[in-house]
């Protein structure tokens, strides 16, 4: 993503953090925010202008299939929305 952003200076990105459903909802909200901020910090440290980035934690990923450990692992992620 860092290389893509450096090659495309007009692009802005929102980093979205998610968590699985295990644990209290308020904890998962903070966890998802921290997850997104970690990605933001890495991109800024790699030379991407912070003004082109935003981040937000969305808490528990309600779209994830919660029936297996593998599905819960997939819910613990950060994703990018290119703007």
C-alpha cells in the first residue's frame, strides 16, 4: 500500500479496523481503532503524507461467519478504502 500511495499522489485512503466478536463490545471497538492506527502509523513512517490517510475502528465485524476459529481470525483485520 505504501508503494501504491507513493506512485499515486492524488489518492486518499481510509484505514478500517475490525475485531472479532469475542470480548466486550467496548474493548473490541478500542482494539479495532488501535489496529487501524497501527497501520496508519506504519504508512506514515514509510513516508506517506498523513494528510492523505484517515483511520477508524469499526468494532466487531458483523459480516464475518462466527462459527469457526478461522472465521474469527479473518474478522481481526484492517482494510483499505481508496478514495
